[in-house]
């Protein structure tokens, strides 16, 4: 059984519009069906850049990047 078959988001009122979901885009967009009960949005992020930025800040402060993580966890 594939992931799509085992995942049943429609039970939560989520209906994905396949065309919207597959459409190329670099910005924020709705991928939910217009008739769905729940709006589903794609919000592009760049986690790798954020990790690199925070690591550089920690290095400049002379701290280990793990020091910050331990304080916020």
C-alpha cells in the first residue's frame, strides 16, 4: 500500500487539489481544493540557510551551536 493510500487526510476535511499541488511555484500557495473544509498552504522555507546563519552567529560569539540548542530545549 502506498503512502497516498494509507494517508487519509479527507477524514480531517483536507482535500488536496492535485493540479495546484504539482504546479511549479517558488512562493506561498494554496494546494487545497476550493471545496475543502481546510485550507492547506505551502510555505517555502530554507532551513539549511537558517542553520548556517545561526551556526555562524554562534561561532562569532565563541559559543558552540549546541549551547544555544541546550538552552532552548
